[in-house]
C-alpha cells in the first residue's frame, strides 16, 4: 500500500466532501441516526457492539474519533458502561448538537488529520468516520491509524465499508479488509480483523505493544 502523505494535503477534500455531506444531513435529519448516513439504527448499533469488543471498556478513558452526534456515548451508557468519554469531530454542527444532548461528556471540534492533541487514552474508537470518498482515503486513513495507536494504551477499534459490499454508492469509499490489516501490521504487532457481523463492513482492532518492566 502507498505510504501516508502529510495531513495538510487532505484538508480540502475533508472540507469539500465530508463536511458538505454531513452538514446537509444534519440540517435535514437533526439528531436522527440518518444524519450520519446509516441505513438503520440496527446496523449502527451492530457496529458499535463490535467496536466495544476490542477490550473491557468499563471504567476506562475513551476517545471517539468522528463522534458525530455522540451516539456511541449514548450506546455505552445504554450498555451500562461507565467511561471517561471524549469525542472529537470535524464539524461544529455535530459537536454542538452532541454537547446539547450530553452536557456531561466532553466534545471538541477537531480535524483528526491535524492531530489528536497531547492526551492519551485507554481506547480510541471510530465508527464510520472515514467512509465518505474524499479523494485520498487510503493515505489519509493510514496516517490516522498511526496517530490513534500512538495515543492509546490499550487498543484501537475502527470500522470501514468493505470492497465486498455488493451495493456500493459512489459517494462512499470501500476498503479492502485484508489490505488494511496488512498495512496495520507494518507498524503494529497485533492487528485483528472482524468480518463476521455485517456483509458490507469490517472492523480492525489494533493493540499497542506491551513493554516489559525491568527484571521481568
């Protein structure tokens, strides 16, 4: 696979494609799950469930990259998981609505390709954040995968649309599951691939290396 490019080269694509797509949907659907482009609440929740199987999330610190309206936070609460949650999203409209829905959580406007900040988290999750075709998806996502792994202590879980999807829409970008897993293995010792939950989707788990303590 091609190597990552500098994030500044992707900004215009994110602004023109991703921002326009979601701003329109938020104006039209409001806080509904359709504002995020999901086909149904059921498939959205199925993706969330698989993300949450990356590890034991209860009482951990979590960053949700591309948090949208905060639906993943709502799902975690519904499942009884108490977490120190932060969400970031490119779009101010999304973040403002998320803050109104869940004032107890922490939401910020952030272009993930410009960095994830200085903090570290136990787990970093991302659901559907990079499925819009913005022109340089592969190189952009390769960049963000490295950033996500560098900012977590326990694991990363991220899902994508699969090239195996038989009903593709030109606005979306579909990724090759095996190629994405192989790329992850170039910088991460443990990368797991999940393709067992929806026919058009897959999830990657990336786990940082465990450093042994002196004398162990």
